[in-house]
């Protein structure tokens, strides 16, 4: 039997290149080697976007388009919507009986997010429970492998502690899942800071090639390279960070050497990057058009994925109810 994977994303907006390199590429590869379940976690989005429910609703379709265009394959993986599998919520509730509140208050992202999103009231019950709902997402499929970013490691640790506590109190039902981190470095956005929607510096997966060109050609470079004859330092240049991820070895060497010796200009360097970057974006763009033209079919695919997910999740809940003696037959 293959190892089971679960991972999810909150439907809060369109995805960008950072998501592709940091998560999606990893997921797509795992489809060959693992039994994968990928969730559009709309309840997790609601923990912070509870005043903008219309946006969350729209973004479920948007994120599904981004996923399928990038290469998630509903024939090989289960692609589901969290809220359509109520077993996630039932397991979350049962876990809430055994998890001490300080375990949740201690999770570093809890206070960090409250600080960062000051404009939102995140003093809610649901927001405190965010990582516990995440543990339920994973454990309801008995997933043992969770491809996530560095920022999620503390959540996966909590997930393991919850699994251990349940198994100790009752009977062993759950594995102790491990995070599987991506090797890809963080991508910079057009202004040199980390690529992120909140900075408005991102290159979206849905962007057309023309606009990708435009963004790269105006992207920030090594600030020391003011004039064409000033040598630059690729290690200090966000454009070169993109070369590292997207450009083939030869091109990378050419760009680094040309930069250090002022043998090439920044525009030459960026055009070389585009030669390898545009072919990544272009096919996504073409697939997207098809998906956008058949949103009803796309939703049906998500419902079908959710149906398959419910079957697995219900088996787990059956064991859980039995373990907690709330199965009355
Ligand atoms: N918290 C994750 C994030 O913000 C999203 C998520 C929800 C998730 N449930 C999950 C990731 C379960 C992995 C497994 O990125
Ligand atoms: Fe950056 Fe390339 Fe310009 Fe060097 S030549 S500063 S790596 S864009």
C-alpha cells in the first residue's frame, strides 16, 4: 500500500509562482508515488474571512482552476472541498474534547497572525481551533505525509501530539504524520520581497505571458548595478533568485558571469530568464481557458472528489466513534 498524503490550501485568492514552486509542484510529483487527497479548505478560510463569505465562495472555483491547470489530476488524486466532507468537522469536535486549550494558545502562528491581521478580529473560538481543524483534515484520512511549507511545521507537530493522545486514551487509530518540506527556496516578488499577495508583488499562475514579460522586465535588480557598466552581484539580485529556480544550468552560469563582469545588461539577463519562465506559464494559461469554459464540469469533479473523500473519512469516523464509545448499535 502506498503512503497517504493530505494537503490543503485556503481559497483566499489566485495562486502565484511562489505557490507553484513552494507547494503545487511537490504535490503534483507525489501523485505518482502516494495516495493523495488534496483539499480546498474553505472552513479554514472562514476562520479569518468570515465577513467576506462571497469571496471565499468564488475562490473555491478559482483555486481549483489553478490546481488543475498546474497539473493536479482528479483521475489520480482525490480533490475535495473540506465543507463537503462533514467528517472533518465531527473529528475536529471530538478532538476538541481531549486537547487542552494551552496547546492551541502555544502554537506560534496563533499570536503571530493576530498581530499581523490587526484589522480582523481573530479572537474567535474558530481561529484558536485552526490547527486542530487542520489535524482533523489530515487524520480523517489517516495521512502520514503532509507536504507543506516551513510555516506549517508547528501545526503538524500539534497534529502528531493529538494523534498520540487519542491513541493513548482509547485505542490506536491514527498514524503520527510527518511534514514533508519542499526543497525550493522562497521566491522573491517583483519588488525583491518575498512573493506574496499581501505585498502586491506576485506573478499569478493565471497571468498571461505578456503581463509576465512586463513584470519581469520591470522587476527590481541588484541596487548596486545602477549603470550598464557597473558590475552586479547575482547573490543580491531577486531576478537571479528566479534564475536559480527556473533557468537551466547553462543560462544560469551565463547570467551570473555576465552580471559580475558587466558583460550583459539587466534587460539581457531578464530576457534570458523569460526564455525559461514563459514556457512554464504558457501551458497553464492554455489549460485554464478550457477549465474556465466548463465551470459546471469542474464543480462536478470537486463534488465527485468529495464523495470519494467521504467514504474514506466515514471509515475513520466509524473507528473513532467505536473507540470513544459513542457508537450505539
Ligand atoms: N494551514 C494550511 C496553510 O495555511 C492549510 C491547511 C489546512 C492544510 N488544512 C491542512 C495544509 C492540512 C496541510 C494539511 O497553508
Ligand atoms: Fe540581476 Fe541579472 Fe541585472 Fe545581475 S544582470 S543585477 S542578476 S538582473
